C-alpha cells in the first residue's frame, strides 16, 4: 500500500511541477535551456558512478546479508561512498568550466544567449549529483532492509522543492529558480531523508577509505559497464535534444510529452505486481532460479498487458490530457497541440519501456552488468541514425517515433538475451492475457476517442455549457467522459474474454 500510494502521489506531484513550469514559463528558449541544463550533470553521474547506484549496491549488500556479515557490507558501502564523493566533488568543479562548450556541442541550434543561460543552470545543478549519489548509496541499505518509506518520499520531496523554489524565487532569478529548486530537492529528498533513515536504522557512518577491500573491487567490476556503457533510455533525451534544439520550444514540448507519458509507469508496475529489485536479487542470491524466472516473466506479462490498456487511453485522450495538465498561462494552444501529438507517439511504446526496465532489472539482480550494457551500447549506434531520419522527415514528432523504434529494439534484445542464457524463457510469458488486454485496449481506446471527438464537435453548439468554455473546463469534461467510456468498455471486453488482470490490478493498488 505504501509504494502504491507513493507512486500515485509522486506522479501527481510531478505533473503539478510540469503544470507550474508550463503556466509560468511556457515553452520557449528559456525552458529549453532549463531542460538541457540537466544533461551534463546526468552524464557525469552516469560516467563516474554508473547512474543507478542502488542497482549494484542492493546486489552486493544482499550477498553480505546472506552470509550473515552485514557489518562488512557497511564497510564496503562507506568506502565507496567516501571515495566517490571526493571524485564527484572534483569532477563537479572541473565541469563547471566546461559547461558552456558542452552546451554548444550538444545543442547546435541554441543561440549564444541560450547557451549562456543553459551553462549557468548547468553549474547550479552539478553539485546536486553529489547529493543524489550519497543519498542513493544510503538508500540502498534501507531498501535491503525492506524500508521503502524513504525511497517513496524522495521523488515527492524533489518535485515539491522545484515548485516551492520556483514560486519563491522566479521573480528574482527567472527560470534559474527551478535549477536551484532541483539542487535543493536532491539535497533534501535524496541525501537528507536517506541519511535520517540510515541513522534510525542504526547504520553508523565510517570515514574510512580502504582501496584494497575486495568489496570495492566487486563494486567496480559491476559498475564499470554501467559507467562506460550507455543505454537508449538514458541517451534518448540527448539524441532528441540535439535535433530539437533547432526549434524554439521543441525540447520543452518533447520533455513535457515524455513526462506525461512516464507518469503512470510506476503505478503500472505497482498494479501489475512487479517485484522489486531487492526481491529479484534475493531470489538469485538464494539460487532459486525457477522462482526468479517465473517472477520476471509474470511481471513482464502483467505490466505489458496493463501498458496496452493504459496506452489506448493515453492515445485516445491525448489532446485533453495535454490541455488539462499543461494548458493555460504561457503554454499556448499551439504548444498543447504539439505536446499532445508527441505524447500520443510516445504512448505507442509504453509496453516496451515497461518491459525493458524489468528485463534490465533481472540482469542487474543476477549481478550481470557487462552483457546488457554491451548490447545496449550496440543498440545506441543502430538507433542514433533513426533520430536524424525522423527529424528530417517529420520534425520533432519524428524524434518521438525514433525513440519508439529504439526502445522496442532495446526491449526485444534484452528479452532474447535472457532467453538465450536460460534465465527467463520467452515461452513463459502469458501471451493469452496480453492478447486479451490488447483486444480490450483496441475496443476501449476506439470508444474513448469517438466520445472525445463527438463531445468536441458538440460543445460549441450547446448554449447550456458555454460556461465550460469560459472556465476552461471543456477538456476536463471530455477527459472524464472519455475515461469513463474507456473503463466501461475495457472492463466489459476483459470480463467477456475471461481476463483476471483487472481484479488483480485493483487488489494490488488496494482498491479491490
């Protein structure tokens, strides 16, 4: 229930952050600069510590716990923490001088003023990676202890911080207030709250650096492929941003569409009963291979089936969703229309994004990082030309379609590798359930789209509801009506075809 509730709250607060930024700043050069300012800090985090720190630490700490040697596990943890905080601090200082050249190179369409603004915000955001890393390391120890409260609070505090600092400082600092809020959000939401949790769990801080400790070598061996290998989910924004920088506001509109697309993913995973990374790692450490394989396959089957349903709703009502979430203020109707198109394009690949995340989690839980990262790096070289081709043919919308094609290739490759290594068989996927949900998605999505289209035609001719136009509530009514029709049709089709997924999903979310 805690993770289910936090997923919903986190998604809503994230959308509120997007609404605030869109309302106050719109979509233009300054918001493009803000979105692009995260790239160098994120790249530093990925290159120096492998990005998702908790992935490798959870596996290592679980091994020590299985041997009954938690104290030694904590020694490894603080050795890595102390070394990498020093490395990240030095790297942040150096990269502050390289921010402007990096921005010019990765955003060739930015004019000089936009490069300067983006570089300024990049320098504000660089120290945030130190807070993120330290918080992630401490958070890994809490996850291994099955203390999820702190993990649940992290994204909520991060988003609230951006909104709060934006409200307090935007008149003085402009869009840079959002960068200040993001850095403060990492300090509070990642480092401070996980440090507090570690103190409550009686984890004693150790200021020691033992470069010869075998645990440090194990961490480096597992993390090196994450450092030097890059995945499409990570570099997607870089590829798209490189081309989108030529159109003012395109980076922002694509980012808003991706945010709206990503918001339900955590809730989908929870509703599908996707097992946590610590759970998969524990099964592998205990050599329970059959339970590991069935757990991964069941998680993928359910999340893909639910993704089909969710994507049909998102595509059918993309216009109304984009209008309700981002419309108003400085975010113009033109911005809304383009964002809705990009959002609908992204939604077609929701199932692939969800599946590849679980397949990658399976590899990492088993302590295998080199193979998936090597495969992902090869996929990058195959996918990058698609972005240039997509942009040349269809503009910014082509970048979203290129992203879809690339992530489909990524998910398929990881699935085949797991199957080939006899870790997770493709035959164990529940194709029947996925087929039932795909059928329900088609019927429900079509009905929802037709409902929205008819209401959009009818409203201008109904004098009784002119107040809806004045109150900017037309899209909200269309969204609610379309969602209701979608739910009724989807449930009817799934019931008729014998699907048990709706009942399971509602129970997982604590609603049934």
